[in-house]
C-alpha cells in the first residue's frame, strides 16, 4: 500500500506524519515526535477516531444550550449521527462539568457528558 | 475599596493572573463585563485546550471551569456584569471606575492587569463590496450564536478567511445541520493551524480554496449569494469570478487586541502586536504597575500560553522591582513579546513569544547579547499561525536581539 500523509491532531505540535500500512496489517509511521503519533496514524488507517463536541438544548432560559462531549473517542463515521441525536435532546436538570447525561450514547461505548457549568 | 491588583477581564488570562497574584498574598478584584466568568472559552465548545498545561485535551468551558474553581477556592472577589468606564493614576496607584446594575463604583488599586482579550476584524474591515444584508457575521459572533444562544444563523454557509475560528465554525455548522459550501482564503497559505484544516474541513469534505476571496455580497434583507474570485499575488481579484448561493457569510479574517483602556492610560501600542509593549513580566514598558496579559497583549493560538504569561504577570504584581529596561531587537520576525527586558532582574531564564513572517522548513532563532551570539534554537516546520515560545538563559546586557534565520 502507498504512503499516506497525515497531520496529527492529538496535540499542538501537529506533527506531519507519513504512514504506511504493511502487508502484515501493521502500520509504519514517520515524522512523529512522540508515541501518540503512532497510535493516531494507526487508528487513522485502520479505524479513524474522534471525540464528539457540541451543544445540547436545555430547559433553562439562562442556558439555551450547554456544551457537551463524548467522554472518549468514537468512530469518526458516527460523528454526524451523534450530532443528530444530541440535537434531539433537551436537558431538564442543571449540570456541572463531568455530569453524564447519556450513558453509552448510540451503543458506541462512550458516555455523553456536560463540559460547562450551569450552577 | 483598596486592592493590590485589579484584573480587568475574567477570561483565561484574567483568571490565571488573579489566582497567581492571590497566591502571593495580594488582595485581588476581577472585573468582568459579562454575566459569567470564562471569557471566550465559554463559547469554544470544541476540545484541544490544556494539552500543555494539564496534559489532557479539554473543551474551552472545562478549561475555564478549572480556573474558575481555583478563583473560588482562593476567595477572590469578582464583579460580573460590570463595565470599566474609567482608569486614572492616583498616588502611585490607580483608580478604577465601574458601572453595573448595582450602580457606579470606584476602587483604588496598586496595580492593574489588562486582560480584555481581543476583537474580531469585521467584514467591513476587509473591503467586501455590495449590499449589507443580514447573514454576514464574524466567525466569533457566529460561534456565540450557535454555541451559547443555540441559534443557527444560516443553512448554507460560505466562510471567508481560513483563521482557526472560521475552520472550527465550518465543523460546528456542519454538525448543526447546515451545509458549508467552502472556505475561501485570499492568501496562498492557510491562516489557521494545519491540524484544524484536517479535523474541521477534511473530515467533513469541506473544500479550502486558497488564493480566492469574496468580492461581492448580494441580497436585500438577507444574503442570497456572494461572488468569489481568484486573486493574484498582490491579492487583486482576477477574472469575473463565480456566484455562490448562500444565506450566511462567515468572516474569519483575524483578531486585534482590545486596548481601549491602555489608551486611556496613555500607553502606546506596538504596531506589530497591536498590544502594549511589555517587559518579561508582562508589565508595561511605558507605565509601572500596569500589566497586559492574554490576547489583549498579543493574539495567541494556544490558551496554555495565555495562562503561562498571565501567571508570570500575577506573581510579579506582588513584587517591587527597580527596573532597567533594554529594548529587544527583532530581526526576521513578525514580532517578539516581551519587547523589553528588565536587565536588573537576577532571574536568567526569560521566555519569549514570537511569530515567523512566513513558512520555513528549517530555521533557527539566535539570541545576541551585546552583539555576541549567546544562545540558539533549531526549529522545524515554522509557520506564522503557530506562535513560537522559546526560553533563553542569559545574563544582563546592554543590547539584546533575537534573529530568525531560515536554514537550508
């Protein structure tokens, strides 16, 4: 398989990576300043992952919406489906950062947590 | 009331400056014009904040929450919904006048930290012709509508300028169900970080058109279309361009430090940063006792370094220094902060923040003291959107110059 050029999105270094999938299924990575780059590039070639961040509506006039995220990475191709689901929610309880509002969102293994403070 | 330090602005810079001054025993007051602390981080619901400072990827509100929790723990007094209407010198300190729903108020402080952030360059500042219908928004204003007010300002968006907020909003609008037709950038290289182009545009198949700009806006009450045209190397449109139908034009064309209060104090701004000139403790070179921190000092790309600079300023507010300032020469650089170094200071380690004027594959930053090369740092993949932060250890000297050189 040919080389793929990637930009690592894990940290502000933003390393320019060159990744190549080998015959045995392993991934060869160059250009990374740290091991996180290897994991990122491997995931990108095998099964890209992202953290969903967005907002959910609330019932409180002082917070029409509140910031939310998945507490871990989820498959990239599910991000739009999560966004659509989150846009159907309406919170009726005031929350603080870290409060779980949906467990195992869409069965993807990640919880949806609030990241801003309404209290 | 009397304070040791009044911090104007309750965003990440103000919060950290306040905490670090309070930890040194100063009586601190934070003045914030909005109803809540947190500043612009409140509306930055995406993640990527805090990797350097906390070793974790936080969202903007989570990052702010950590500092706000610390402000509360330290018992720092905060006035929210309060606007500073005047600052003047008095008895070696300052009088700060404010207004709020509670009325007007006047406080004395020995020192001031300006943490007022920055403003967005407006659509009108980039010479777009045509009518002025609804639906033309600066990227940060669009972010405020979507992320704090829960409103979607358009269904079919064109983004002008490849600044980070524009890229972040391209993704946000997509996630909220809008169609983002493309990002148009007049320059030959993007203004935003490469990793934002990857995760905000490429992930969603949003095209980035370089050397292309919006030349006309069409629509009566509401934007109906824009004209996009290729530009030549001197940024002049060439050819007739193309009409793109849209109901939202998001403009992400840069940020300018907010310095109205610095001007009230008679402080000059550095034309390169558009913030005031400071020493290595972020204290104004022109006026003792006045600090500038965060985006009010110079526009940062990482909040982690906003907090770092603010911590330096806050801790210094508890000190008394007899300053002896030397101007820092900057060669081959867009700017350097600090612009001055207090050479009477015994601490040899000094942190410099700077930006390169153009992309360089390999470069080095050289520090000259009294004409002699005293330190050098090699750098790879230098880009203007990514601020360089370099710490040098050196002894006091009569002349200091930083020089960025491209290498083969």
